[in-house]
């Protein structure tokens, strides 16, 4: 078990500059006398990285790495998850799939620097500790991992703030706005303070950063058309865009129209229920458009089986099992299903609602001639009688046998109602 008795010479710290990791640098030096190398992953959190190097060095780090991971994050983690249609209890996995990519880079830097320990600031109650450490086990099974929240004396955010103030560590929050947040290009999560009680309505006007509440959104709808090639979004309103720019544009459109807010009491991997408020404006639009396109491009059996797989895929991502053979195999299946998921989806965005307007695809399986209520030559309605006779044969046989059983023995089949 990792404790203060661990021997550490050089530690690589997963450093966001938030409350937990801000106090960790001086705390590690005080308690272990080790060199601390801070590592930050840029997954599109924007201004949160401003001034990070100066802060890390001033508080005792020997150096700071800032890894530009945004493009890889979108292409290799976000879009594959979206193509799978995966979520976790409605949550679009914003924090979940950001951790494996950061952890993998932590391992690479730790090995390059000759570090003997990787440190993270995740709490012992949360999911992120699992996500970080499973990725570390996958790529550096011999590496020591230190998670101070499991045993240190700073066992509340108030105590962490006290420590920061005593050590002159600058913070971007105060005790009144001390929500636990995680931000990247895909989402922003809010936890803690008044949100810990599900009886409290979120103070959307105070906490939202990626957009506005539905009430504050315009009274006029916004239309957007997204083009997909084999399940991958490639253009907005006819303008081809690379993935990062496209997601940023959807974030702007979604945020302005109050799209993508989720207030969820979720079942954490560690066993407890936890309440979080999530902003995922562009992601919500992307998921909705992709799902609409699949309605006309996937056959019934594939669509229904893929829906079953999506739930398990979401659980794997949520549980930190990105680097597993099963997740890789599932992605291979998903990619095969996406070969015909090409076309255009037009959506109407209005006060928090995503309303389908139109969908077209050269691979559409929908036949207006076949499904029409008007007279047609494509479908012989008389054929349905034979189909129903065969489809209902088990029910008919059961009923006939039941009648015969009653007549001959007085017994009955168990009632099915």
C-alpha cells in the first residue's frame, strides 16, 4: 500500500493546476524530498493551461511538460466512442476517455525521465484513480503509483485550500466557488458543494461556462447540417472541417442554444452514487446527428446488436478499460458497421432541444415506395397473412395444446398475460 514510507527519488505528477495537483508539488517535496516533474495534457481545456509553467516551477517542480493531445484525443478516443453510440447512464464520457490518453503519455515521460513513481491527485472515492492506474498498468506494470488522497492529512478541499494559502500557492477558486470541475474540448463537469444534494437545483446561470441555460437561449431556432463519411463528421453546413475545428464549431452552436446539459446521479465504479452536472454541447449534437443517420443506413439486426454493444462499450470506457482487448475488438466491429454511415443530417437547435429536420444518404435503406400508405406495386400486402401465420405459430400451437390438455387431463398451461 502506498504511504509516506514509500521511497521516491523522481516523481512524475499528473498536473492540471487545479486544487489537488497545485498542493501536491510542495507536499511531495516536503514528505518525500523527491524531484517532481509536472506533466499536463492539453485535451482542449483552453485557458486553464495559462500560466501553468510559471506556477509549477514556483511551487517546486523541476520542469513542466505540456503535451498537445487535442487532435489525437478527438480522432482516436472521442470519435470512436461516438461511432459506437456509447454512453454511461446518459453521460457522454467526457472525463472517462480523457484519462487513458493522458496516462499513456505520463508513462512515456516517466520512462524517458527515469522516474520511479507516477503520482496523481485523484480521490479514493472516484473513478479517475481507476482510469489512470489501469492505463499505467497496461504500459508500465512495474511502475510505482502514489495516490496521496488515499492516506494524506489533507482529506478535504477546505484543508487543501488552507495548505495552499499557508504555502502561498495561487488558486483560481475560493471556498464559495470550489466546485470540482473537469474540462476538455468535449465537456465540462461540475461536482461538489450544493450539487452533492440532489434536492438542490443546479445554479445554471452561475456555473455554466460552455453555453447558456435553455431559458437564456434565443427564441429563434438554429439549423445546422452535419456531413458524415463512414461515421466520422467531416463538414458543417457544406464546409469541410478537420475534427477539432468541427467540434469547436458544434460547441459554439450547442452552447448558444442551451444544448447538452445533463444533471445525473450516476453509479460510480467504486460503488457509490454521485451527482454531477455536465455540459457537452457539441457532443450532444454529434451523437444525435450520428444516431439519426444510422436510422436509415443500418439494417435492423446490425442496429439492434450494435445498441447492445454500445452499453458495454460505454461501461468499458467509464471503468477505465480503454486499453483492453475487448474494447479494441468492439471498435473493430463498430468500424465495420460504419462503412455505409455516410450522408447529411439537418438538425434544429432550440432552447436545449435537438430536433431532427432531415436526413439523407446514398446508402439509405429506407424505401418510400415500399413504406408508402398510398397505392404501390412494390409490396403485396396479401403476403402479410402468411407471415403472420408463421410468426404466430408458437402461440397458436400453445393455445391448441392448452385446450387439448384441459379436455383430456383437466390441467392447464401456466397463464401468460
